[in-house]
């Protein structure tokens, strides 16, 4: 979901690796160990939770999390919890990284000290405040100055223990006085609309004079301030919970009698306690935060056209896409946006075929074909990950779930056998698992996505043409990807491919490692398979699979997925599980006397139907065919005083659902919209609020069948598997070119050097692949020109935004450190330009 900003779309995403915690404080009981888990939070809203690691003070998590961020935020926070069976889980500590500090830790492992959690460390939200000073003449002719303080509203207050019933106290404070007043409590909302005015006497009445009514004593201006404290009204015996404060000195009224601004809430001045660093332990994290500022499509035309010609450039090493791979520090960095870009424009097969053919021509030994971390290998990996994820799930998920739930012992290393385990039984268990996995893989050829098959066909043809004496190379060229880089890694680490929700336990992880090794060797078709194992116990176990039928099954599978005339998998229509999980739904009122209350249910979406049941595996309580989904839209919070709600609109009624957090709500809305996009009767308008008490809350219409009052949100691509924004990927490619501009210029120098000098090459130029210096130089010149033009557009946009933006507005409240940093940068840029 992008945020619109005057002709520009802003996308935010974050990729996180949660490594491990160490030196956590001991549990006060006799055991001293803890059962810990870690959560990822946008401010205080939880969006991800790791598995629980039991009985450890140095828990290893090893979990990855990626999400598109659908809203603004100030902190990316990580909480470490200790599970308590009998009471609420307790927080050990947290790491909170301010949004503007995220680039400091970009893509590098960092140990963060855990910090104590208290009310002052948990402040979030903003307040809209208005001050007005007026002169009042009393009945006796005396003059006094009255200050009107108006609390209009707050936004984004934290939800504490599942509820938020906020109120504000307003205090006029000075050296010798403190006068406080209080708003009403607003129930069940973290965006309260107060709109209350409080009056304070600023100066004592004195004899009337003709002075300006703002010319009051200097000490009053300098020493008086308005303090607004936000509280959550609590029924607990511990009292109301502090949510944050703001302080405004009255000297803001020097220039004008009226002052209005938004403020970020801040912790109390004495709120931060001095604590020893490191007394709560530390957490290892790797965070990659990306913010893409995307213009409209016409801005990217020159760079886009240059990239789309890449597959047709001779030689391909002189193309813009190949040049990006040459200048990036890691090939993966270039492969991700390139593959997404070419998939969006339908050119991924010609591009990968061109770079693969060039790489095969440079390969001298057929045994090393596609074994390095080249641009070709990384691009094919990324294509398989994007286009093949559903194929992977349909093929492997049932078998992986069976292994995780069965928990049968499979250790075949005699040294690692546990007491009571039998080696022969373990080998038989492992053999059955390998047979099951091998069978589902080799029988899945007809389901392999067409784009992957087309790429494998081009690999097979290029390898067979280059190494005509090696009859097996047409198989190994394909198996090096489908087995070694697709199925084997997914079996080894199923959580990284969403086959399991978390890292598997040590015993299951060991079983999957042994299966992955065996499947990898079976797929490699190497001549001496037993000799390919370093461990003697693996060589002994592999004797089970030395029969010719295994090699024949692999070759038949590889033939099927790399042939140009294979059957179209779209002709095999089967339900594909797209998403599932617990959410809360409101009863639809299908029974005449049923109560319309909220219940937790297990929801399941396939490409055929949307269902819910009491628990996972139960019979569905309700099934909605996909063709009956007329629209999927957000539901305004005021409808039920609940956040993260959306509605699935059907012909007769709407199903109201609450997701666990904003990221989950966006994911469900997106996938439901995509899968129902081609429905013939999709609505053009809808009601953004609920129908309650005989009328729609949004438009007040009394009929429950009244047509909607707001237009439905824009359509999304109907393709379930791939939802790629071409302009966003072009912007990412531009950003990479811009960040590696010095390398582009160095590559230009290398082209010039090779054109005029045919002797030994300078060492700094030897890392570049340049087959045609003149053609490459021409491409580099066009790339640098295109990147320069886009940089000018970005610079102009930043200047225009700087002129229009007001500090203290709703978008940039006072206390916004990221905006203060932005102002400093723009001031420095402007000064430098002048």
C-alpha cells in the first residue's frame, strides 16, 4: 500500500532477521531458565511473533520477517517476552529503533542492548492544540488576560491491555502556580475527538491601561507554560496509565494572539531512569528498511525502455540490466528488482535466456555449469521464488507438515544416537520420508509454472549446444536449479519458504537436513553418488537409492519441466490455499434471533472459496464462493470502536472481520481483492461504515439495501501469484544505479582503456565483464544520462516539498525528529546550491 504525496507514491517495507538474544536475566525461581519469544512492533502494534524457545537465557530464534508497512510509524520495536503459563506474559526488555535511525543499521548484523519498558518508554501519538490569548475588562474596569486552551483531538494513541479510554489534563504551570483541568473520558478509541476549551487567567487583574493587550510582563511569558498530559482511564487498582505529555511555553503567543499546531506526545522529563546498560541482555538483529518514492510512469520511460531492450542487445554484457549486475556489490542486490521488473513486463524469459547463454559460453567445464553466484544464478533463484512459491507449497507442504507432526527419530549417525534408539529403525524412518518427498517432487512436473519451464528449456538448449559430447549436461543444467537451489533449500529451511510458521525444533531440523542432503544428491545425477558424501553413514544410507529407477524418475521429471511442448498447468484446476489464520468476525445475522456478537474463527482462503470454522481442521461454519465476493474494503474504526477491521461484501450482507494488526489486515484485503477481481458483479460503490440501529453510519440512509456512498478502491491485478508495480521496480533500479554512480564512471573508464589500449589490463578494471567496449560505453552513457534526469526530478520534488511543508502540521507535528533532520538536510542543500 502506497501513501500518495502530490504526484508521488511512497512505499515502505522492512525485512528483518531476528538472530538471537544473550545474557537475559535469570528467572527468580529455582529453575532460573526462561521460556522466551520475541515480537516485532510498529510503535506498539505487534505485527510478528517468533516461536517460543524454552529453558534458555540465550535463546536462538533464526527467523526472518518481511512486510509492506501500510501506515506511518515512529519506532520499529522488538520486545522480548517471558512466557508465563498462569499469568500474563512478562516483558523482559525491548529494542526501539527510531525510523530516522534505521539507515544506520541497514543490512548488517547488530547487537542491541535491551532497555527497560515503562510508561515513558512507550509513548506514541499526537495532539492537536490551539491557544488563544484575549484581554478581558472586568465590571470594575480592571484588565486581565485570559488564555483559552482548546484540545481538539488526538491520533494514534497506544492501546493498553486491549483497550484505550483516553482523557487529557490541561495545566497552566509556572514558578508559583499550577492550575489543572480535565477533559471527559472518550471510551474505546485511540483517536479521540475532544474539542474542549479551558480558560485560564494569565495575569492578575490590575488598573486599566491603554497598553496593547499582548504586552504583558516578560516574566509571565518566559516562565508560564501549558502542559497537556494524556491518560488511559483504567479500572485496575494500579490507577490510570500515562500515555504521554507535551509542553508549550506561552512565548509562542508573542507574535500573534492565536496559535495552533500538532504535537507529538513526549515522555515525562523525569521519566527516564538511569539504569545499567546491559543488565537485561542483548538482541542480535539485521534490519533492511526501504522507502521508495515513485513518480508517475512517464518519468521512467527513458530508463524503462533502455532496460527492456537488454535481452536484444548484442552482446548481452553491454545491456543496461547486465551493467547493473556488474556494478552492484552483490549480484542478489541487482537480481531482485531486475527479475520483478522483467516479470511485470513479460520479458523475464528472453532476458534470463540471453544472460544464461552468455554464461554457458564462458564456462569451460560442464561439471561447474551454473554453480557460481552469477547474475544468471541469482536471477533464476529469484524467479523461482516469485513464480514458484505456490507450486512449492502444493508439492511439499503436506509432506513437510507430516514430518514435523510425526516427530519420528531419523538420526543415522551412530555417534549421535540417543539412548533407546535403534539405528535400523531410524534408517527405515528416514528412507520412508525421503521416498515420500522424492515421489511428490518427481510427480509434480505438470504443475511446474510455465515461466520456470520456459527458462529451464532455454538452459537445457544452451548447455547441450555448448557441451555436445556430454549427454548428461542437459539434465544437470536444470537440476542445479530445481533440486539444488529450489527444493533442497526449502526442505532444509521450510520456515524461509513459508512451509512452516517458525524454525523447526532441533530433532526435526536434523531430519530435514538429512532428507535435503539425500534429495540434493538424487537430483544431481552425479556419476559416483556415494563418494559425494563426506560422512560414511550418509554413503551407507544412500545405498538404498542406488537403483536405476531413481535416476530414471529424475530424468523423466527434468525432461517434462524443460520441454517446450509440455501440458499447460492451468488446464489442471485445483484449489490453491492462498492464506489462512485466526481473525475475529461479527455474526452475520443469518439466524433471525441470533446475537450479532464477535467471535474468534479460523479463516481459510483458496482460489475457490473463503471459509471460516471454529478451529483449524474443523468443518466450515460458513463458505463464501469467490464469485459471491462483490468487494473487499476497510471498515471505519468508528463503526465498532475497533481497529484493523475490513468487510467482505456479498449480495445479501457484509461480513465484518477484525485482523490481528495493520499488516495482517492489508494482506487479507489485498489477497481477497486479487482473487475476486474478475468477478462480473463487482461493486463500484460501498458503505465505509456499518449498518447499525436502523441506518448506515456513513450516509445515514435507513434502508439496509441502499447503494453505497463511497467509490470502491482501485482494482488490483487479477493474477494471484504476482502483484508487481513496474514503476516501483524501475525506481529501485534507478536508486541502485545512483548509489553505484562511481562504479558506472569507473566502468566507462575501463571501456575507454580497452578501446585504445590492448595490453595488460589495470587491476581496478579487471572485475568488469566487458565483451564489446564501444557498445558497453554507449549503454553506460545512456544509463548515466537517464539516472541524472531522474535525480533532477527527485531534487526538484524535495525542494518543492520543502517550500510547502509546515512544521507543526498534521503530517509533520512538532517533535518530529525525522522532519527536523530533513529540514537540516534541505537547508544545507540550499546553502550549497547558493
